[in-house]
C-alpha cells in the first residue's frame, strides 16, 4: 500500500469504549474489557484526561489481597479509583505520532491499543489506535 503522506495517529484514530471513568465500578471495567476483548482499559478523570491504565489482573490481585469475592456486596461497591495504583506508568501517543512509532510502542507494551492524548500537558483523551489497524497498514 502506498501513501502520499506520512501516516500519523490522527489519520486512523478510533473511538471504541476501551476506557473507563476513575469513579466507575470495577464490575463495569471487567464488563467493558470482555466486550472489547482487551486486557486493560485506559482510565480517565471527570475532565476526560488520562490518569492511568487498569488491567484485569490488577483487579483480580486487589480482590485476592483484600479477600473480596466477586458478586459480594464489597465487590459491587468497589470502584476503579480504589484499585488503580497511581504509580503505575502508562503510555500514550499524540496526534502527530507516526505509524512506525505507534507500531513500536504497541509491540513493546504488548498492548491491543494505544490511547491518543491531545498533548503531553493535558493528557485529554482523543481516541485510540488499535493494534489490528496498525498491522493492516504497516
């Protein structure tokens, strides 16, 4: 496939629901992961800025550590903000990030998608670049 210009993130941005609010219930996060067939979700605050990433294994470890059973009353009340560890690093790209760099990041992080933020200062979520899309274009 030949393109007349360099492909960058904003050329193939997707807007699937592979994010969850910091205040959402972890049950909702699990459901969203299963619906989208992903292992992680980008976490956003009330202004839609990226604050982290949460994974199924992170939630499961939290449940085990705190002796919380799924479908228990404690589980039903558990929120993403209770589980999210702020020290966990997360990777984003920006609208001008080129296709090869996005591919490198996705492979290095073993991720199904890459969140695209408006800029490094605000981390406002614009959408996602999906691994399948990158592999089809590369």
